[in-house]
């Protein structure tokens, strides 16, 4: 029998070629008859011989006893001669799949039929179709149907491979090549021009059974993908393959291409770009898919592995060989790591070559060769070594074999010299190259075993010869796809690394079913002294984030998109790359042509699986049995987390679920978590992407049925109390089941539940979905009662969402929802309570950004109060009173206090403890910042026990702020920071309350920087606060604190910019009088620091304005105290600038008057409670003013007091805290006090003060 691979005539009865190992016969699985290798059906019994599963199962012959069944007497015919099915299937059953469709047909077959006649035409077509079919199955595809002059084949329809698109394109190219001999034969014999057209497209298909099984049915794949593939085929030039853009994008780097523009496809709205594949591209020339967008792939999280592998290669220079095994799941960066190490030594070698260019005896340079295994070559003997030698010889697709043979002979002579003839014939035979006659005779006499031994011996000799030329790395990639014969040869050659400068570098995935698993165990057992194993783990979240930032730049993706990518990718770099590529293709990421920087055009709420990942994940799923796959799909419907009892309900009682779940765990697809009462064992998917792929493969109708069954099961299982924790799940399942009313019911419950526990993102999602449902329902009904009910629900949903927007700090969205309430309430005119609630949430009532907005809100609040009193609704009366009290406080109307007291009285009468504590805290805060702080403490003491009983997080945040004031007054800044404001920050973040978080950030930032001297860390917190408060009045306060820190750091220009921004906000928005006072004081602080005469005069003016503001507005005199302190500093500065002695004396006197005024106010209060000033500063300025006026003894006394006050606060900071150093060394005021104190000690003034005090 003649070998189809090498042409060798084997003796009769041989099953494999004795020369190359190719299979000669296809043994029938039914009768064991040995058929020729190109037979697809047994010539003895007719059984199919195809090893790959056919898409359409062929019927098997029935058992002998069933071949002649006893038939019943037929019943009389009915009126109709056409079969009437008793029932129709309720829904289509099958799977949704991503598949690559290949269509091939013979060009001009109709003309050929006329030319040769029917019988000859059928014979020709049969031969053609057999040739084409064999190529389909060689690359792992499935022929779906023959179409007279062509065929339809699928790659990935019933059994997916991660490289199905590549297989399909290779098949198309191989078809043309395989047909060439027969086409030449026909051309010579019959003058027939036999040419083929092939079209390829990758897209979604539905794999299902069509027809009625009682008449005729078949399993097939259907969908738009077939139509597009057919259009590709008809548009292809004879003798070529035409590929759609979908397929091209997936295999762009694997082939050389000719772009052919766009074509239109019937039923597809947009033209489709098409491409012609010319030839496979060698591995060395392949570029990364993201490089098409100018992105370079970073090496992140693999630094240790890089150094380890580099070290093993460097060992070769010292003559030490080894084995390095790099293992990890698909996409974790095995090949990339190896490539990076290779590139390192390529660069290293180039430098060496340059350095030794003129040397008489240059050193041996590193040789690095690579062989790759391919998924479709797993049954091809020696495929790994064939690829290695092909790369060594730089073989190219389509290159004449004679040229490759000649190149091989020259290389053999270089390697072995005169002994090359001992090895060359076997290498040529191994590579299936045509041998010269004398060499062919030497090989021909060998039997299969003899030839195998020669192959092993020759390849080992080749490795030995190569390593003599220099340190050698033989790298094998994707060895999990290696055939057993390749691994046997590798085992045979492995010992060479014990004595030679040879590194075996082997990359593979840890797949237990692959032959490499046993090989790995063999290497671990036999070569522990040479082995280095590098197992690549997934990237951490921080590493994944860095990976993305290195790809596209920092802060490019919105936070929600970042979270989606990180969650989907699960630390897999390849997944990250494909998801980023998907965002680029969707236009979510675009690159600025001028700057080259990437930017996001929008945030995305969901990420579809890219086709590359879908193929990869389906390939894993297709390794399961059909029942295991069905269980996985049903589990995916339940969710990323699912329970055995719910799954059993979907599967039915007859399904042996435990066995299938165990199989899924062994396949590393799911894992057990815990046992849950009533729900059974809880499982989770190991990868959300696997869950997504399994879920997407289910047809829509089946999914809906499953979702409905899950929802109804959960609904019936729990009572109302326990059901609340599953409301979100029920809403989701009813949504997927297409039941909007049920979905709305549970969506509203889920939203309320989420809002109560401050799960703000979930609450927002549920509220927004509820509004979408209400929109749909309103559009579908004209019934007035139903419309009224929908509008009341809409009001509640908008109000709930408004509150969530407030918590999240999305003030524009909060404003929009609040304004939408008013017209809605006016539609519900039969119930005035809706109008009251709407009025109380309007801009100008609940909050305001300008005085004009407040003025507009005052009558609305009054209207709400009037309506509430008319209805006798005391709760809404209380709420209205609070709103009016807040308005009047802002405009300095003293009647506000009486209104607040009345609201407090109503809260107590109603027993509304939450509102009571809210009013108490509010009044306490107002008094705490007034000149009556003791009244504030009274309200605080009343609120404290109520708050503790309620366990109210928001009240706790506000109480911590009030309680902390006593530590600010006493100067215990460390405790104020760590026990109060950092705790406030923690709780506000825990509940997602962005406004309170921003306040806590500002407090922490100003304490850490201005009080404790850690300027950089404090400034970072203040800037974070500013980001939250952007475009709100509160931004002014953050900017004032930032400016104050920048002044302390000597960054005066930046401080000026910050103050200008604050001045703009205060000028156009409604900022409390404290903001106006703060702007003047911080500006005065800056101008005093600048120190020139003009700025010092401006500081005096600003200090005077501040004092005037305190006199006119209900502001605490603490601001007057700080203004006097800055006035004293300005006068002292002007005294130094004055040229005239009289002017100097005047400024000195005024400085003393100002410092005395500041001291008097300080002594009245006994503390300082505003951030623009501290107690030691007041004492120090008074000391300076006294000294300037010649009162040295008194100046020394106040300097002693200033120093003592500073050190008292310093001693309150724990000894091990770094703040002890920053407090003394970083704060300019403290440096000045210490310097003045040291000088005073040296001249003896401080000593005199101490003696006097002691006396």
C-alpha cells in the first residue's frame, strides 16, 4: 500500500507507513476491516470511519433481531393524506454558539455538467468533495452538508476549539492546495478547468434539530453567519479564499493578507470589509493583536519569573544546562514571558557582536530555537519537532521542497562536515523532503521501527551538534498540545542537558488529560537537579490595574468600567488585553491623534464577551459530557452563585446531580462554598467568564423558562421576612423571564432594602430599572386608575433615587430628580401630601446654590407648611418647620430658633426618634460654631443617648464631629484625627455617603497638615475632598484649606490660584458667611507671608473687613480674634518696612493694640476653634508686639507661654507617632517660636521669667 505522505510502498497488511509513521489504513470500529486511508465508510460493512464527530449523526445499522420487526395491521387512512403532528414543540431547543462557517464550491460546475455529462460530473464532484471533506476533518471541522458542487462546514458548532477561526482559514487554503493534483490531472486528461471558491465567516449560529423526528429531522446550525459566509464564497475569486472582517479580526496576526475593500450582504445593513488570506505567517513575524492600535504589552507581575528564567539562560554561559518548565492557564503570559527573556538576550547578543566585531576569536553566541505545538496537529507524529526544524531552516509556506532540501543539506554539512551523509537522509525523510536517488535507497530498506530509531538517533545527534556551536536554548511552546511521539523523543534527548550548555524550555498549560501531565511528572522525578518550574499565577488587582494603566495610561477608564474589566478579567493579562481591544473596537476608547493619549468616550455598564474569549471558554465547556454541559448551563442561569436544591428543580428529579457537580468541580469550573438552609449546598463559578459563556450558549426561550422556574421556586420557598434578602435575585430572574409586573414588585423591594443598608450602587441600579419599567407600563395603558397608581409609584421611586444620588454626591442628578417630583405631584392633585413632599425636596428648600435660588425656595417651604397644617399632618409640619428654620438661619433671621424648637417638640410628640436626634444635632452644630458653645453641648448631651439607642450611622458621623470639637479646643490634634475624624471617614465610606465623606476628608486633611505638619498627606486628602465637592458651594472651603497649606509650604503662586478659584465660587454660589470670613483671613495669611509693603496693607484691609463681617453677621468672635492676629502681623511687617521712625512707631503701637485685642478674645473663650488661627500664634504675636514696643520682660513672658502652649500640644502626640517630628519641624510658626525661644534663652530673658514665676 502506498503511503499518502511520503509515497513509500509498504508491504501488505501494514497499518502505518514504515518510513514516516503515517497511518496507512483506517480500521473499521464495527468489523475491524482495514480500509484505505481516504475511505470515509467501511468497504466491508458501511460503518462511518470518520474519527471526528459529524454535525449530523448518521444512522447506525439496527441489531439483527430488529431488522425485520413484526408490523401491526395498518389502521384505515384518515381524511388527510398528510401527517398531522399531535402537538407542536413549545420552543426551539438547542444552543447558541460562536462558530466559523466555511462554504466551498466548484466554479462553473453547471458548465462542467454540460461538458462532461451527469455520470462523469457526479464522479468528479464526489472525488472533489472527498478531497475537501478530508481537509475539513484534518483541521477539526465538521461537514454539515454537501451541496452538489460544494460543501458547508462548521468549526466550533458542536465542539469548540479556541483557534477555530484559524483552523477554518487554514482549511480554506489547504483545500486549494489539496485539489491541485486532481485539478492538474483533469486539465491534462479532459481539458477541464477545475477551480474552487471558499468563503469564511465567524459569527453566531443556533445549533438545533429541525423538522419532526416522526417524519424527518436533522441536526444542523442556522443563522445569519451562514448567509454571510455564502456571500463570501460567491464573492471570492476562483482559486482563492475570502474572509469576512469578523474572522479577519480574530486571526489577523496569523496570516498574510490582501485587503479587498467592502461588499454588501443582503439582510446586513452595513457593508462588510473583506480580506484574502495569502499564506500563514511564520511565528517569528506574528505581531500582537493590540500592536495594531499602537499599544505595547507591559511585563507586570512577572518580574521574579523573568529573573529566574534569565538566570537559567545565563547558566549556559558557565556550561550548566537545565530544564525550565513554564506553566499556567491560557493567557497568564507564558509565551510573553519567554519572548521577553529571548528579546533580552537578543539585545545582549547584539551588543556582544558589536563589541567583538574585530576580535580574532569572538565568543560563541547564544542560539535560541523555538518549536510550537498546534491544537490541530495533536495526532500528527513528531509535529513539535517538525515545527522546530522548520524554524531552524526558515521554511516558508509554499516554498519548493527541493529548495528546502538543498538548504538542509548545506546546514548538515556545516554541522557534521564529512559525516553529514550519516544524518542528512534521515533529517530529509523526517521532514518529508524528496531525497536524491542514492540517499533514498539507503532509507528505503528500513522498516517502521528501524526508521523510528534512526529518527530518534538523528535528532539527538542534531541537538548535540547544535550545542557545540554555542549555548543552546530549545524552546517548545503550547506543549499541552504535543503528540505522544514528540514527547517520547524529548524524553530521549533530555539527558543531554546534564553535560551540555543546553536549556530545554517548555511552556504548557496544566491540563491533566494532556500527555504533558505525565511528562511533567517524569521530569520532576528524573531531573530534579536540573529542573526549574515557573507556575504563573493570576495578577493581583493592583497588578491588573497597573497593567491597564501601562497599556492605555492612568485615569483613562471611568471607575465603573475599570471595575468591570478587572472583575471580568480575574487577573488574566490576555483577558484584559481582549477586553481593552473590545472597548477600542466599540469606540469606548479612542486615541487623540495629536497627543497620542487614550481617553474614554463614555462609561459602560456591561461588557460583552469578545469572540476570542468566547471561543476559548466554549472550548473548555465542550470538554464536558452533554449532561454535564446542561447542568453547567442551568447553574449559569441561577447565577455566579447557585444552590443544589434550586438546580435540582431545574434539572428534574431524575437527573443524578451530585455526580455531574462533582465532575464540574474536577474540571475546575465550579467549587463548593457552604451549605445554606432550604437551598442546599452553595456553589460558585470559578470564573465569571465561564459562567457568561455557558449562559450565552442557551437559547433565549430556554433561558426565559429556566429563569421563571428559578423565580417561582424561590418565591414559594420563603416567607416574607426571609424573602427580602432574595428580592434582588427575584427581580433579576423575573426580568429575564419577561415578567415585568413581578419584576417591578421585587425591584422596588430590592431598592428599598439596598438603600436601608447603604448599598447605594445597587439601590441606584434598582431604582433606575424601576423607572424604566414604569415608563414601559405607562406607555401601554390608558386606564386612569392604573395611570394614577403608576404615577404614585414613580414619585416614590424618584424620591428614593434622589436620596441615593445625594448619598453618592451626584448633586446634579439629585437636583434633576427633585425637580421632576413637582410636576408629578401636581398631577396627583387628589392628595396634597405628594405636593408637600415634592416642595420640601426642591432646590431652594432642601439646599441652594445661590441667594436667588434660596429666595425662590422660601415661598415653597411656606406653602408646604401651610398645606401640612391644613391637613393636620404633624409629621410633614415638622419637616416643613425644619426646612424654614434652615432657610432663616442662612439669612440670619433670629426667628429660626423658635421654629427649630417647635419642630423638636413635634418630633418628640410623634415619637420620631430619628428626626429628634437629627434636629438636636443640627441645633448643636449651629451653637457649637457660635459664641454659645455651651448651648451646643446641651443639645449634644440630649442627642447622645438617643443616637446610641438607634444605631444610626449618619447620626454617629455628625455626633463624632461635635464630640471632637472639645479635642480641637484643647489642642489634642492627634486624638481628634485618629479617634473622631478618621472614624467619620471610615463610616461615611462604609455607607457610601459622599457629602459626609467629603467633610471628613477635609477635616482629616486640615488636621493632618495645618495642625500636625504632615503637609503632603494632608494636601492629598484635601484634594480628594475637592474632587467630591466639585461644582458645589462646599468646594470653596476645600480650596481655602488647600491655599492655607500651600502658604505654609511656601507655594505662594499656587495658593493665589486656589484663592482665586475660591473667590469665584463664593461670588456666584450661596456660601455661608463663614466662607466669606475664611476667604478674607486666608488671603490675609498669604499676603502677610509675601511680606512686601503693598501686600501687607492688603492684609490689614482684609483683617478689617473680617472684623466688620463679624459685627454684621451672626459669626463667632473667633473670626475677629484671628483677624486681629493677622492685623498684628501686618503692622509688625509694615513697621519693618517703614522708612520713617514715627511711622514705625505707629505701626508698632497698632500691632500691640491688635495683638491685645486678639489676646482678650482668646482669654474670653479660653480656646481657639477655627482653623485659620491657633492659640500659640496669638500668644507669640503678642510677644512680638510687646518686644517691638520695648516691653522685653512682658514679651519674654508671652514667648514662654507660646512655647509652653506649643509643647503642651506636642506632648499630647504619642511618642512613637511621626507627627511629633512634623509638628515641630514642618510648621513655620513652630519653627519661629522655637528659634525666638532659643535666642531669648541665650540672652537670659527666659531665665528671668522662670525665676519670677518661681518666686
